[in-house]
C-alpha cells in the first residue's frame, strides 16, 4: 500500500555582515535546537523567498536585502510519507532593529570561517 505524501517547506537564511555571520541558538522546545541561521516554515500561498524574508523579520526584526538562493536540503521519513525541503539563502545586506528573543534563545554574530 502506498503512503500519502506530505511535503513541508522551510527556509533558512544566513545573514552576512562583512566577515560575520548571524546565528541563533534555539532551545530544544522550539524544534531544530542548536546554532542555526534564522528561518522557518513557508506559509501557503507565499513564495519561498518571501517566506525566508518573513521568517528572518519575525525571528530577528531585521529586513534582509540582496537575498541569494544557495541550495536545497531535503530529508524524507519513509514510514510516514513526509518530505522536508529546506531552501537555503544568503543575505548580504539588511536593515531594521533587533527583536527581543524568547527566554532561552539568543542570536549573535560569529566570525566567518573559510
């Protein structure tokens, strides 16, 4: 018997400021714990790039500019028919004011490593 397939679309957007990259430390309770770039679920019917821009603004308060598609990461859960697709972006300019994060989360700049 064939499973019904469900696709979930997500974005991640690294923000680069010169030689620095913005990372967030997300707690376990928020899902995707650890050090990651801002991002999240794409809401239907928004475009994937608009989802990336919105998620960065919601999570950081920043409005990203000059956003460049960098690649796709995907994974499947064969037993459930679920496919996750994460569209990765890089933003090299931004504007706006920092948003206060929920307790247990933080973001900060780290040096870009080659």
